[in-house]
C-alpha cells in the first residue's frame, strides 16, 4: 500500500507535467511560481512521511517508500524549487519548467520503484529531461553539450536495459546477477560521471548555460545514485561472501578513481565553471565511498557500520545537490559566463559572497555545515576496523585516501573563496538567481545545525 | 684543555648539528613540502586535463570501452575463474 502523501505528490507532479504546456502558454513568466508551489508541496509531503518514521531501506515491493526514497525525493523537489526560480532569466521559461518538472518526477520514481519497466521509463524520462534542459538554453555551447549528453545517455540506457534484464531475469544465477551489476555500474558511471566514464562531464558542465547545469548536476543524478544503492545492496546480498567482495572491490576502485580524477582535474583549473564540473566528479566519489562501505558492511555482517555508511550517503545526497544548485546559479549571474574565470567573481556583493562561502565550505566539508556531517559519517564507516578490505598495514587506507583527497580540494575551493572576497568590479546580474543561491546556502546551514540533533 | 675540548665537542658539535638540521629542514623537508609535492600535484593535474582532450566523442567512447573492459575482466577473473 503506497502512503497517501506519496500518491498525492506523484499525482501533483504528473498533473504539472501534463498541464504545463497549456498553463505555460497562459501564465508565461509566472509558470515558475506554479512549479515552485508544486515542488514545495512534494517536498513537504515526503518530509512529513520521513519525520513520521520510515525504514532506512526496504527490500520488498514494487514501490518502496523508505528513508532513501524520501531523502532523494525531498532533495529533488527542494532543488527543483530553487532551480525553477533561476530559470526566469531564460527566454523559454515555461518549457524549462516543464522539463525540470519531468526530471523531478523521473527522479522520484527512480528513487522509489523496484519494477524493471518503471525503472527503465524513469531513467529514460530523467535522461530526456537532462539533455532538453541543456538544449533549451539555446546557445552554441549548451547545444553541443546537449548532443554529447544525449549520445552518451543513449549508450548508457542500452547498457542499463541489458543490466536490468540480467539482474531481474537471472535472479537465480549469481553469475548473471554479477554480470548485470557490472553493466549497471557502467551505465551509472555515465549518468553520474564516474571515471573512466566521466569524459563528457567536464565538457558539458564546464561550458553549457549554468542555470541548465544547475538542474542537470543537482537533480538528474540523484535517482541514479538511489538506484545504485538499491541494486548494489540487492546484488551483494544475493551473491554472498566471495562474489560480494568483487562488487565491493569494483565500487572501491570507482570511488577512488572518481575522487582522484575529480580533485586533480579541478586543482589547476582557472575557469570556475569547469572547476566545479571536476568537483562534481570528486563529490560523487565520496558518495560511492559511502555506498561501498555500506555494501562491504553487509558482506561482513556489520549492521552498525552499514547504518553509519547509509546515513552518511543520505546526508551527502542533499549536501551535494544543494551545493551544486547554489554554485552554478551563482555562476549564471556573471557575465561572459563561458569564461567564468576566478577573477570574474572578485568584488561580489555581500549576500552572494556569504552564500558562495557557505556552498564552497560545505563542499569542502567544513563544520557545522551539512557536508561536514556527511563526510564525517562516510569516512568513519570507511575507517571501520570491522571491514578488513579497508585496512592495509594496520592503517585505514580507504578513509585516509578520502581525507587526502579532501585536502587536495582545499586548494581550489579556497582559490575561489579568495577571489570572491578580493576587490574588483562587480559584473554580476543576479536578478532572478538570489533565491537559488541564498536558499541553498540557508538550507545547508540549517540542515548542518539540525542533523546532529536528529541523527547523531 | 677542558675549555678547548668543550668548544670543539659541545659548541662546534651542536653548531654543526643545528646547521645540518636547518639545512635538512629548509632544503629537504620544507622544499619537499612546499615545492616538490605541489609541483607533482600540478603535473598530475595537467596530465588529467590533457587526457580529457578536446571533447571529442571518440575519446569518450574509447574511455568507455576501456572502462567496460576493465570491469568485465575483473568479473571474469574474480567471479567466473576465481
């Protein structure tokens, strides 16, 4: 039985997607307010369920209402609310709202559904929304990015189809399940930008219209990450001890590669938008670290470590999404955005400076912001002595590797922060972007203060 | 004689030790931390960005096939023929 708030939120999102082509023509610029209203209601419906008490992750049923689906749906709707306000600077506003709403609907479905057909449809909906968001910006860089993203999405969709067939049809055969899981990881690698499947990401996030990128990076990845948590959990439990280790090993490799390539790529980058594109790769690496720690804890039968790792991932998802929505919306306010050099940020106004500081420090993992608690829990789970694969020569190498990568990221995040506070001419045009910037910063601070009281 | 021995052993000895430590600290540790380590990371960073290339889809596909091949090799070596 699906709870009423969930049915209501799905109905609202579905009705919004169906009616926006009509409403958009009538309301024109005001359609974003309707979208924001619906997003707020969806976020509140899931928040009410979440506060009422949900299991962390549910193993049965075709539609799973659990803490995982609630966190992803709340985050997608909240970020949708923020990004909808930024889109008012674009010409084709209502089309953007329509595509954004479809993306949020796809993400909510992807986070909750366990039915193979609905998974495929939701993945497709999120992919189409992703490249439509880019194409709607209309400039050459965004169009090129949209074509590249569409091409890679089509490939990843085919791989996902084969993976889901193998995983669901071959559920009695561990080898087929393992092969399906490997192919799923390749498809996930494309969607989430995990090396070596990440090559499209710096080119698309780095050059396209930042408002579109804020929606693409902050919403469209979330469903895929939720699906990764569910499918890898099922795979590890189905495979048992020897094959389950292989799954953990592959996740650890992908996570380590993601953190290193993302942070090294951003280190010498002067263009802030491209720097943030590489930072997205690194951030997904930390999420994968949490997922691998969760799966490893399941393989070794350590429920406390699994809980800690999953909690870390639950905090990382909103932390990442809100930060990316905030920073890309901020970048959209600067003229000459294709070359958004660090110096372009110099002399930013006080509210923008404060929100940029909050978002950058959150990505860095500075207390008391949400990103700090997320990193703390993920690193703690990765340093657990109960999981031998995370230890070498008596040292928790995996957690130390994550901390070293965080240390590398300090250099480039602080470079941007220094530029924000250095003197210079203000070139920003923040007419419609303040809601996204300030809203994301406020939510990060608020969540950072509330989280330790609620869950730690 | 005691005075000469004191100066040769204690004063000169500690003077040598201090200079050696200072040389190690400024030219060894300090240089490694402030020059060698950052330059190694900068080189690695440039290498990563060079590998990224100029955004051609051929590069994306090559990386994809390489990645998928590695995953399938891991699968074959550790699951099929462990």
